[in-house]
């Protein structure tokens, strides 16, 4: 992509109304736009990164036999009344609206009810199980606090996967597969080393659920880490003696840390299948409620967490796998025929080699271009200026380390 065609502008100053580092930097770099508190738009660069994160999650969900769907945002109160979750005293984050005839509708804050009701038209026998269904869909939540930037939005994309199993034993097997997939995801987006499988409170069917918590000072949660076991406890279960028996963790040797909940996995059991009439006939022809689980990840929260962990004083620093582009090609002489020709040629060479390149083909001062390039955080910058024309070698600067290399065109293309 040519930067002259990119409509977004960068800003020198962080927006005055934003306290979270992730939102300050992403707004400054033109990745997102703030509509209002807790509501953000993704602009071309931000959307590229968001889509890379979504792509990685999708690959891992497909690898464990997930089937992708896209359910509606508008939700029928009837199914929520069946599960007892329409009431604002039960779910305190509802956004509700009305049809012209006065009937109420909800904007989905999660999709257990909708999907369970839907699956009852497709699951009838033990032969129809297990099934694993997921989506990337907007959730609407009237969150009280919205000061963590894109990590806590009132409208946000969630990857939500739901599992439908015969019994708790086959459920448990899949649950561990999801745990493995989640670990792959956090590793691939570059936050694996800081992310812990964390025991948290579970709800009606299992004593505990698991959260994936990424250690970060900007986190809203407090966790206690056992670094040898690579496990953690959420503060909410810290004083529960049973959790130490279950996990083999020693309360005395845990370290406290602030963390961001980037994902969670949850055993639902028959809580929703019983309420919404999702059952199957077993081998003997008896009717049995389907055993369920739900598994969430917020791609936007993940993107915010990556920014919180990797950004430096100059701006964003994207890990390769989620960077909007892998190369920032910066030309330092759009008015110099030789430089322009060399930069144009390298741009088409790189694009033809299948590399994602952002080409700064604008007529601006070098200093201005470099400051902006640092802010955008693309993993490496290739500079084409007088020097490259004279020597035939291009300067490559690694964004994360500042390391500088010189490479010829041929060397560049073989790497
Ligand atoms: P939290 O305790 O942080 O509010 P939650 O328990 O409400 O999270 P879930 O309902 O299980 O979270 O949602 C699944 C995932 O969706 C979370 O792990 C997180 O990654 C993401 N998520 C939840 N709420 C938000 C939000 N307001 N903005 C962005 N992402 C969110
Ligand atoms: Mg919440």
C-alpha cells in the first residue's frame, strides 16, 4: 500500500480524553477512532492488525474442528426469559431497544441462549454430537467503567466458541483441546510468555473456570502466580482452600501481579441446554440434555494488551504476526528521479515477493517520516535515499531493537 493513499493522519499529542496507553497510541497512530467513551472504530491500519489477530484465532479454532457461524446482534427476549437472563438485575450490562410496535429486543452481550436454541433444530441424537460452533461477532455491554481503551469497550468483537458434548467426560477432553488452542494463539500473537492459565470462580456446573491472564501493569485484575507450574489464581479464589488441593499450588510461594483477562474457558454443563430444551437421544433412546462449554477471546482486548506490553516511548512496536505490514519502505527523495525510481522498483519487487509493504512515497522531510514510522510500529523499515543510490545497499532498521543492517536488493529479496 502506498502511504499517499492512506487517509489516516498521525498526531503528535495523545488525545486529552484518553487515559489508557493502548488507546492513546492507537489514536495517535491513526489505527482507531474514538466515537465516544468505550466505543471505537477500526481504521485501515487498525483493521489490518485486528484481522491478523482474528485470522490466527480462526486457524486455531478450525484446527480443533470449530465450525464458524455469524449470529444476529438483535436478540429475542423470549429465549433470554427461559434462561432467566433477561432481567437487568441478573445481567447488569444489557443494552435494550424496542420495535416500532413497542416490543422489546436486546443487543446481544453473549450468545449462549441464541446458539443453544438454534442447535436444538440440528441436534437430535448421540450421532449428532459433539459439535463445536464459533463466531466473531459484536457484543454490546453497558460496562460501567470504560477507561482501559479498546480493552474494555461497550461494543466489541468477541470470538465465542460453544461446545456441545454428550457428557462431562467428552466435554473435559475438548475443554483441554481448547486450552491447547488458546496457548497457541497467545504464543503466536507474541504474549505467550506473559500469559497464565488462571483458576477463577466457575458458576453452577464446575467449581472453577479458567481465565487466560496476561501480566501487565495496565491490567484490571489481580492474580497470584506460580511461575514453576506456569499457573495462576484469580484473586476471587485466593482465599478458597480447596483450590490449593486441586492445583497443588502453595499459597505461600505465589507472586501477586496485575493482569489482563485476554480469554476464558468455561464449563456450562446443562445450565442452558435444560433451560432451552436442547437434548439428544442416547443409544438406549433416552432423552439427555446436551453438556456445554463456552470459550471467549476478545480480539480487540488482545490487540490492546499487545500494545500495552510492547509499545515504547516512540510508539507502537508490533510483533511480526500481527503487524499491519511487515515492511515500512521509506523513500527519502520523491523529488529526486534516481531515488524515486529505486524506491518504486524495490516496492514492486517486495510486493511481487509476497511481502506486505507500506510504502512511504510522500514528499516529506526525513525526520518527519522517521518519527511517524516509529509511531506506526511496523517491524522493519527500509530506507531508500542518496546513500542507497550511491552504494546499492539499503539500510534496514528493526523497530523493536533499533538494530541497523545494510542489504543489497538481491539479499533483501532472498530473505
Ligand atoms: P471482564 O471480567 O474483563 O469483564 P468477562 O468475564 O465479562 O470479562 P467474557 O464475558 O467471558 O468476559 O468475555 C470473553 C472475552 O471477551 C474476555 O476474556 C475478553 O477477552 C473479551 N471481553 C470481555 N469484555 C470485553 C470488553 N468490554 N471489551 C473488550 N473485550 C472484552
Ligand atoms: Mg465483563
